[in-house]
C-alpha cells in the first residue's frame, strides 16, 4: 500500500494518454531525406526558418547541406547555434529571443536530443509567453506553436517524435520536462548521411539511450501491444546493428537501422513512458556533467537486476522477442527467470562490446542519499514502472553502479537488491 497514491496517479495518466493520443510526424527516411525536408518546409508555406543546432555541428559543417537546401528553396535562414548538451533555462531563453528577433515562420532543429529539446522548449515558451520552468509538467502550452520540424543527427534520444522537452535547471541541480502534444514536429527526416561522422563513443551512448527507451517502455505498466511491437523492433535492431555502427561509422545501412530504431523507441515512450533508469540518470547528469545516454547504458542492467524477481515474465517475453537465451535461441520451454537473466547479460555484453564501462566512478558516497531522494520523487506517480523501489533498493542500485558494492555473477544471484520487492497493484 506504500505506493497506492503513485499507482492511482499512473492509472490516471494512462487514461489521459488513451484519451489524448500523441500525434505522429510525417517521416522522411533514407540518405538525403534532410534535403527533401528542407523543400517540404518551403512547400508548407514557410517564408523564413530559424535553425536550432549546436556549434560543433556548425563547425563540422554537418548542418551546411541542410542550410543550403533551405536557402535554395527560397527560405530566409537564421541560425541559433548556442545549444549545449543538456540545454539550460538560460540557453532556452536566449533561443526565444533569437526566435522573436528573426520573425521566423518555422523552426527546424538539426542535432541530437539537446538541440531538438531546446527547440521544443523555445517554441513552447514563445507561444505561451512564459519561462521554461513555468511549463514544467503536462499540457501547459495553451497557444499554437510555430510550425516545427526536426532532423536528428544522433540515433538515441528519439526526441524527434516525443511530446517532451527536457530542460536543465543548474541552480536547482535538476532536470525537468515540458510535456505537450504541440511539441511533436510536423515532419522529420531520418538521414543517415548526417550521422556518419559520429565518433564511436557518441554512437555507443546514443544507441544505448535508445535501447533504454525500448526496454523501459516495453516493461511499462502502460505498454500496449502496439507500443510493445515498436519497442521490440527497436531493441532487436540495436542489439544487431549498434556494434556494426561503432566499428564502422560509415556503415550507412547500420546508421539507417539505428535511426529508425531510435525513432520507434521514441514513439514507444511517448505512449508508454520511461522508468527508474531515467529517473536516476536525470539526477546524475547535472551533478557530474556526464552524457545522458552513457548514464542510461550503465544504469540499465542494474535496474533490470532489481526487476528479475518481480517482473521476470515480462522481461522473458522481451528476451524471447529479441532472440536471446543461454543458447542464443529463444526456446519457449526456457523458464522466465533464466530468460530474464539472459536479457540483463546481453545488455552488459553489448555495453562492453561498444566500450561503455560497467560503473560510474564519479558518484560520491555523500551524494547518494540526495540522488535517491530526487530519483524516487521523480519516478513515483510519474513513471509506470513494473515494480516499485524503496529508498534502500535505489541506494543499493546507485552504489552498485558506482562500483561500491560487488555484483555477484548474474546466474548465481539469489535475488534483486534490497528488501522484498513490492509489486505494483495493476
């Protein structure tokens, strides 16, 4: 009964999700699709466009072909390239001023999750006349937003199809999310040509971010057959193609596969949401200035360890769908616990193969109580997790992720960390 209120809030959220389904953007895919999107923006009647990106993409000229295509289509182009990883309130406010000054009739985000989230927050605040922190939460954008488009340059966040924009508040040491259906782009382009220059460590972290989305949405209590189909397709592709893309960054087929997988996982979390991995990662990112996908990758197997005793059957279904198991097959006779453990083992193996370490050494013991408090405050009543954690459970997971607690061999472990798990009453 400890989490009764949280359970009731999640049920209410599930009703809202069913009553107000999120829109899906028109999607262009394949090499050169970003050029087609530039023409589409002009064809939809825009006269000028503000391109939201970051300085690295400008300096590497990744964004140049898109800018040239926009100009060739007859659009006046202004570039806002001040976005940094984990965009802050100040960055969003600077972008809003640029949007107002430019008079742009459309906004195009080109970049990873940070430029796309920054652009979403900008159009939300521009339409509402409010600050980002005033829009923290659900459905507070009351007015129509500037037509919005997106070209992701990483395959990870899925922000190009989600209803949320994550903003950092350094003063409070936290991240918050603006959630509204109006933030979904009108159209997007999944162009692998813009991803070939990503270094392996970025490819790995963003790919594992997408895998975290796929797994957390699949295990969500709000998951449906439709969202599970999306998350399974995404997970299968990431297990198969992320090592290929990390090994050969110019493998267009692998890049395209991961771009689509990230998008599918993004669609899944839009309907089914995320869980404890994100809740903990959101606290660690601002505190230690570490990439979000990197944190998700390391935390994911530790959180799944916790789920094994209470959510093994659902984890086993996902393992079977991904073709995982002790023999590399998916025998229907395999017991759920063994299959659940095979899923956790496969994630640890994938992390190792793409160069992601097993622990986050930056975590300080003195910070753990506050990390736990904030993570549980974020998750409970907000995220539809398959099992609830106590503070002790969460602290043990953070300690393990920090390398403070030795993790037994997965197959020998008798149970998940912490006290007897409390299953959500659903």
